[in-house]
């Protein structure tokens, strides 16, 4: 199946087909099935991000003792692993420099 170029912003959780639609960080090439998986990963990240909200109300909870933060970190790592697999050469270089795949 043919791959299409997409422009992705992890920060805003957006995936665009047109480069000028909004700011983006990464460029990928993906099939429709791969895009469905990536969108599901962003939905999971959104959900876990909402779960971490309560921690902000209780600053005494250490970050490393919070299951919601662990789930958020895991979802973010899964997104970057997927983006690395679909990414252009420049995208892969960028993801390697931010050390999120370890």
C-alpha cells in the first residue's frame, strides 16, 4: 500500500497532510493503517494526560511514585517509537537526539 507524507506535532497531538496547516516537529510517511495506530496512540496519550491532572493538585506526590505519570511516560515513548519507525531520515535523527527510545 502506498505511503503518504504527514506532518506531526507531538506537543499539540496533531497529524496533518499539508505542511503549512500548522506548526509541526516531525515528518513521517505512513499507510492509512499506520495512521490509525498513531491516532490511537495520541488518544491514549490524551487520556493518560487527563489522569495526571490530579497530581498537579497534590505537589507532595513524587513524580516517580505516580502510576498515572508512568502510564503517560509509556504512551509518550510508544508514540516516539512509532514515529521513529515511520519517520524520514531527519525525523529519525531528531528522535535519536532527544533520547526517548531508551
